[in-house]
């Protein structure tokens, strides 16, 4: 090989080597997690399963309702007002009739509440 060909080949070899090293470092296989193998930790289905008592939305005070995630003083007051005006909740889903309780907030608290 001529000297000029070697000079041109050297940068190509370096770039290919650098790429191969980078690719090897970036794609090092990681141990399979339990979730990837289909093994998951058991999830409690309700607050009772975690050892916490459920909050009865038909009898809880505004202060007790504020123990629920995403329920502050304003929404707690709206729940109490709705219950006073309309009577006890007949189902958990009825809570979504309260202004400020949408699907997302309801899904976050439904395992922590009861109507009984």
C-alpha cells in the first residue's frame, strides 16, 4: 500500500473502531427484570388490603375526605355539599358527578373509598 492510501485508511479504521466500541457500550445487555419476565409484585386492590380503612364518602367529614390524594378543602367541601343536596351516593361512580372529580382523579381514589 502506498503511503497516501494508508493515510486515508487510518481515519476510516478509527471511525469504524470508535463506532463499534460505542455500539458495544450502549447495547450491553442488562439482566432481565422480573416485570419483563411477566413476574409482578402483587398489588393491593384497595386501601383495606394495605391495612388502611376505606373512607366512606357518604359519612366522611370534609377533613376526612382531604386524606384522599388530590382532594383538597375545596373539592372536599363540594363532595359534602353534593351529598347534602342529593342524598347519599348510590355508587362510587356517582362521585364523578361532583364538580372537580373527573375520571383521572376518580381512578386515583376509587380503591380508597366506599359507600357502605
